[in-house]
C-alpha cells in the first residue's frame, strides 16, 4: 500500500501542478488507483472499529476488570 500511495501522490502532483510524471505509466488510471486505495482504507477503518468494539466488550465482560471497576467506583463514592 505505501507504494500505491506514493504512486497516487506522484500522479496527482503531475495532474494538479503540471509536473513531469515521476512514476512509470501503467494501465491503472489515477482515478482507479484512488478508488482502490479509498476502498482499502474503508476496509481498514471497519476492521479497527470492530477490534475497538470487541476490546471494549471484552473489557466489560472480563470478571477481573469488573472487580477493578467496582472497587474503583466504591473508592470514588
């Protein structure tokens, strides 16, 4: 993915600023590459969101954490 990001950056720079293309042209258009990367980012975001939710659910379910949370609540009351 880092290579694709650099390739997209170079292609966009050439389009926006009229700079010479610094990457070898291939069959993929800049719009297709941008769409592929956006899809990949969405997939990563969904994965991290699921992991975050699962970790919060696990933390709330874990008995040792519940005891810790209860004793912390009792100290503050």
